[in-house]
């Protein structure tokens, strides 16, 4: 049994079955009720659980990814309670909205001085920014 971590939800999945996503496996993945398998996306070199793979496939098939991202609800990256301050985060870097990789921009840098930033969505790494445009 292999133990892999889902790229999207970060849950550890114990499974005997890993399916590579392609056109021939698309229907099997979307119509399967067996939940204990992972999906491998060769182009992105990522593994996802069955549930997350369906959402990821839907996102990949969108015609206008930028519009979909802009229309979606934004959930904050930091949980700031009453005792904390923004200044505690000044040494932290912003992360890519899609792939969650660390970017070169600190969170206290004005968005007008950044590249690959989409207003209302957030910071993107160069690779993801090129991919959605």
C-alpha cells in the first residue's frame, strides 16, 4: 500500500491504486464511487485524491480561468485574532494563489510594486500567471 499526500487538500491517502489522468481515464475518475485512489497528473507532476481530482479537472477544463478566479470567493491566508498585529507578518512572504509556492514578494510590499498580481485575487508565481493568461 502506497501512502501519498494530495497536492490540493494535503491529506495523506493510503491506496493500492494510482490512476494517471488522460482522456481514456477521465470518465472512470468522474464516475467512480471507490474513493480510495489517487490521480496522477503527468503534465503538472502532482497527485490528488479522488475528490480533489474532480475539482482540479473542472478547473483545467475552464475556458476562462481568470474570470472564474475573479468571480470566486476569496478566503484569507492568515488567521489574525484580536491579540495579533499585521506587523508580526512583515517578514512573511506572499504565496502563489494557485500552486501555493512562496513568491519573492513580502506581504507588506504594495501590490502596485509587484509583478504577477491580480487585484481582487492575489499574488501568483510567474509560471501560474502565464498559465492563466
